[in-house]
């Protein structure tokens, strides 16, 4: 599992477009959504459904 997380962290830091990283850094928000879309784009699978906790 640890190698899996390291891989996606590497992909996030190297493959996510710079303008998206700058937007996320500026707003300090949405990195989870960006990661979801990035993984979905690379794997060609549907994004993970995210719903409210409550």
C-alpha cells in the first residue's frame, strides 16, 4: 500500500499541470479533487464518488 501512495504522490507532483498546482497552492484547497481527476485521467476509469459525511 505504501508504494501505491508514493506512486500517486509522485504522479501528482510531476504530471499535474503547473497552473493547476499554482491555483491549488494559492487557494489552499481542492487538492483532493485534483488528485481524483488526475488518477481518473491516467487510469481511464471513473472518478471516485465523494459524498457528504453526514
